[in-house]
C-alpha cells in the first residue's frame, strides 16, 4: 500500500522503517530535508514539500501526520487541506486531544475528506516490537488503512476502538494509567534504595519479571536503566515533564465524577519534580515552626 507520511522524529522515522520493511511504499516529508534524505536511503520515497508529497500519491490518498500535537499538527493539516481532494484521508498519529479530533472530523467531513485518529504507543522500541494502535474514526475511513495498521502493530496490537476521537481518548487514558504505574515503581524503588540493606535494584527488577504479579514492560525498562546507568542514577536530574495526556485524563475524570486519586497524584508529583525548592514546602516548615517550635533549615 502507498501512503504519505509527514514527520520523521524518533517515532515517525521508525514507523516508516517498519512499513517499508513490510513492503509498503511510503512517501515521506519532513521539515528537515536531511532527515528525509536519511530515511529515503532506507527505501522510502522522498519529497521536499507538501505539494510534492500529495502529487506523488495515487488517489484516493492517505497521509499520516506524525508531528507534535497542538499547533504543529493544526498547521500541518491546514497545509494539507490546500492540496487534498474529496475522498482523501488524513491520519493523525500524535498525542492529540480527542476534543480536537471531533472538531477536525466534522470540519473535514464537510470537505469530503476522511479523518482517522490513531493513538500510538511503543516509543523508540516500536521498530523492533511493533506499535500498539488505538484507532478512532468512521469505518469507511479506517477499513482501507487496515494493512498499514497491521504492519505497524504486533499480532493483536491494533484495534478500531470507536468513532471520531475514540482512538486518542483511549490513548489518553492509557497514558494516565502509565503515569500511575511509573509513580508506583518509582516510589517502590526509592524505598529500597533508601533501605539499610544493600539491594541490587537491577537484579530485583529482573527477578520480578519472572512470574511476579508486578511484572511489566515498564519494570523491564527499569532494570535496563539500572544496568546501564547504575542504580544511584547520579547523572540524571529528577525533573519529569508531562506531555498533556495525564492532565486531560484527570480533567475527564473530574468531568464524569470519577475518582482517580492515583493518576491525579502521579501527575501532581511530576509538577513537584520541577521545583528546585518548593514554596509550599517552605510554608509547611514555617507553620511547623510556628505552632510547635519545630526546627527549620535555613539557607
């Protein structure tokens, strides 16, 4: 199958590689021409403008957009619409807010253009093990793309989960759960790291992968990190970003009156990681000193 692919970042480039490896013809475009040339050398078809990409594709065209969610995706879709025609389809594989998907689907449907939202999980390991794909959109737009989805995913790793926006909705909740899992592992390993025992955290990670109820790919990655970097992780700064999905998951929980304390606290802990010296902690120290005369540390 021949499709267009825009965005050759860490995930996008490997997705193209996996599709090419499976025999698909992938017409690529990236804002940086050097990256386009690099991936073209591995079997993709290079183009150096959106107009060139679109004219290189056969009708009805399908173009996968894999750029940062938000303004970058909006701008890319806007530019594509200057060249696409009724019957063509846009696939958004980034971490888009599902509300944006619903809006875009409606706007594009009025122009006769299909829109598919493909929540994509797999990170930098996707080339090797495949990508988990949570796909939303109307069946008429999704079904012609199934060969692409099945090439990208491992066996059983693709599902059409619902209508427009459903793919990114499921991916949003997936990432919210991920926040909670990661926080639980982080807290557990910190307890062991602080222990009076001399524990080998990499070996314990690997042990837990063998039949334990807490085994997971994230735990496997923790073991890899300890092996590669040493379990003190001295070279890392404990600053943790969030890419948006955790916030959206918490907001969705609030909107539907669903208690989600673990996901919410894991998100707030990421915020705390970005403060070198929390003002709130200073207030707590001052209050303890005022009501109980407890000792405080001063700079």
